[in-house]
C-alpha cells in the first residue's frame, strides 16, 4: 500500500469516526426561573420567599450530562417575601445586614447522573459572606425547540435543604426553623 493510499484510508476512517458532542452554552430565561424557600415560623405557619429574575449560565451536554456545569448569581436584595416589613427585617443586622451589591452565587463543581433525567449537582453556594458545598437533587424536565422562540430550550427543577445557621443566618433558631427547604425551577435558552 502506498503512502497516499494509507493517508487516504486514515482520513476516511477519521471522517467516519463519531464526533464527541461538546457542551453547549445556555442562558437562563429570567422570566421563567424562580427559587422558592420556606421557613417554619414558631410551628404555627410556613413563611415563603422567592428569588426571581436572576442571571445564570449553563454549559449543557445532553449526550454526557456529567460534563455539564451551571453558574447562577443574583443580589440578595432581590428577595421577595410578600410583606415589606419582613423583607426589611431579613435585610437587617439580625440576618443579612445586606448591602445593595451583596450577591448570592452558586457554581457547580460536579454532576453525578443518577437516572435518565435525574442528577445530583454539587456546587459552592456563597450566601451572606459564607461559602459552603451543597448538593441539589436535579431533574431535567424537558428539552426541545421552544414553540414561540424557535430555538433550543431546556427546563430543570431541583430541591435541597439548607441550614440557616451554616450561613450565619440562624437568628431566633430553633423557634424560627433552621432548616430551609429550597425549590428551584428554571428555563434556559441556547445562547446566541
């Protein structure tokens, strides 16, 4: 076999070999992404709060979800509580003593795929000047072309439970619940 034929055979074999898909960049749809949290109030009721309208990026590898990653950030003062006096108390020195530019951030460090549409996403949560590793129980809700935006879209949900005291926010515990269940629902669009 001549060198030309060997080169041609090698090129043909490489062209026929499957190409590994790379992660694709997605950005959060701020209008359809929320983080809900709940706090037990003296055993009498559950008080709910929400963050919405935040920014984030996902590097999404549908063929190999473990190779994906996510980063999210938002100002703590975008918290919604449904009652201005409660919001002001949360921003006071009893809790956040929040400044206008104080951010909450989450950056994934590992994704452990647990099923066809489920994974445990571990990452660093920075909240109230404290950074801790947390794990989200995540579900891929759906992927496909958005019927109105005409571009690739993905929806995810996740849950976790945080301890307020882990982030220096444990005022009035145990009367006010230290455990804070968190529910996350996000949509993301393929980046331009």
